[in-house]
C-alpha cells in the first residue's frame, strides 16, 4: 500500500499548526507531505517548502499553480490539508474540491456560519471525502470515554461540565499566532469561542453522544480594545434533559491548555484532562473509583487501536492529530472511519459559535441551537 500524497495550504514560516499537521500526517507512514502553497507570498512559500524538505518545484506560489502542476504529474497529490487562518478555509476548500481533491481542514470550519453552509453545499456537490481536525476527538482515552458512556457505564447522563482555560492572550496580542486570532477579518465572528470554545463544545457532544439543544451565553472582551471575545461562560441544555456548563477563556493567567471534561450520570461520573491525557477517571455511586490508563489491556477496540506505545509511555497532541489523519487516510482509500469529524460536525460547530456570539451580544437569554 503506497503512501497518500498530501498537499498543504498554509503553514508558512512562523506558523505553529502547519508543522503539527505535517508531523501528525506522517507519523504512521501512511501519508507524505509532497507539495503546498504555504503562503500567499511566493518567497515565503518557497522558504516553507525548503523547511519541509520537499521538492522546490512543488512549493507553489498559488492554489491555481499547485492544482495545475500536481494534475500534470504521475505522482501528484491525493488530497489537500488546509491549515490557514479561518478566513481562508472556504476559498481554499472550494478550490481544492473543484479541482477534484478530498480535503481535511483545521477547525473552525469557516469564518462565519453563512460560509459554513456554503461549504456544506460545495462538499455535497463534490462528493469527495471531507474531514475536520477537532484534535481532541483523536485522543485514545477520549474515544474510550465515549465508548464507556455509550455502554451505560455511568448511567443516564445528567450533568456535563467542559472547561478550556488558557492565559496566553491575557495581555496584548503580539506575534503571528496571536494577532490573527483577535482580528475579525481573519478569525471571523468569534475569538476565544471560535479558537478553543468550539473544541470544548465538540468534545462535550462527542463524549456524551448527546446533542446540545439550547444555550445561554455570556461572552466578554476583557482585554481593553479587543474586538473579539476572549472569555466565555455558557450554560447548556442537552437533548435528554441534562444540564451543562461550558467555560472557555484565554485571559486566565497561568493556565496553559487545561481542557477538561466531566460527565455525570445517575450511576457514576467520568473525567478526562488534556494535560494528563493518558488517564481516564471513572467514579461510582458506591464510592469506588477506577483509573483507566492508556496502553493497557482494559481499553476497548477503538482506543486500543489508536494507542502506539506501552502503558506509562506518554502519548498526546501529535498522536491525537495522527489518529485523525489515519482515519482520513482510511476514508480516502474507501474504508470506514465513523468517528472522524466531517462537514456535519464542522457546520454544527459554526452554528454553536454563531448562536453563542449573537445571543451574548443581544442579551437574548436562552436560545435554541439549530443547524
């Protein structure tokens, strides 16, 4: 089985997420980065291509050049990965799909909900595989948590608390990675809610298997002069009547990447923390508590198949990304990968962002979350 050949859009000099996607995609040796438009500036695209150690002729100055150049090769790309700021997701995905390529894109799906609906139409018309890298759904113990909740291990879910605290934007937004995230022209409608809040939302629905039906949002721009939200408090109601709380913030000084989910049922509770990703805690009504560790024989089939090292050897962010790329490679080859987030999850995430931002701005109280 030959490796799939990947073309990347974005990930130029100074980018954080581009190298992450490259490392993750290539981890299992099923995919190889061979081409890209790494920047809208031809010189920077060429420099990025050199840093990625690809053929200099395949570091292209534009999307049109890449699609034409790769189509003319016997060893052209098989799919496209989009790792740009949000405002470029729709035009990049539309162009790639029109050229006949499957697409996997970073989250959120687009800059606005209207763009998300446009892209959904493009994906449907193209009929090509499409994936969204909601990273945390790739962690083995997140998938184990989902499987155990679905199996009824904690009973009927009553309460969900999902938190995503960071502190890196507590002051002025300085540097490439910070500047675009607080710029409405590049980030879109949401700031913190679109950058990390949507991760928390997707994780809550992924682990519990329940859809949020209503929300009450209070989003703030805490840092003076900031145009987009940097602190979010949201109450949730789920389809089975469970209540939830979603907290996401980028102004909590001292916090790094403290994503955590807690789900409580009528028979027990389950907890997972991103900063300690190889442990899942399950508590029961009788007072007993079980620690489920990655790399051990107690994991279900999906989580076990997504774990690469023996117990006690930490796996984390890159491996979770790699699991999503492994799933996407399976879909491109015509196999099934039902847990990979796709266009529906992408649109749902944008619906959440749109509803939360507009409801908070309008002080609308409880609003229904509808696609």
